[in-house]
C-alpha cells in the first residue's frame, strides 16, 4: 500500500535541482569545506570501547536487583558470577590499554 504514493510522488513532483538545494547547509551560510570530513579511526575505537563498557552497566542493574534477594545460595552464585563478569571486563580494559587504544597522542 505505501508503494503507490511513493511512486506517484516521484512522477508528479517537479524535478528541479539547483546548486543551492544540493548544498549540505540550508541556513544561508556558504559552505567553506567539504561536507564529509574524515574522522580518525581512534574516534571509532573510543566509541566501541564506550559502548562495550556502557553495556556493562545494563547487565549490572538486574544483577544488583537479584542480588538483594533472600536466597543465600543464589546470591552466592550471583556474586561469583558477577566477579567473573567484572574480571572479564577488566581483562578487556587491560588489553585495550596495553594495545594503546586509550592513548590519544
């Protein structure tokens, strides 16, 4: 059903392209540089490391809620499991640090 309005709009609309319409800025300021600047790979490495260690907090919240339970045998298991999880994250952080992924200069 949504394909019909898209196809009709493609044929009905005027195909007038100008340099101003194709410019990346529409605020009235003339662009001085190219719109697509290259980023260094370090930005992406830092972003991936941030996501990995940020997802860690998503896993810590349910663990903290379950850990407050009354069953001691389960909380003991959950504590050991979380130490293993945090240990793996520390090893990953140490690896990234030793590889120089955290150094900017």
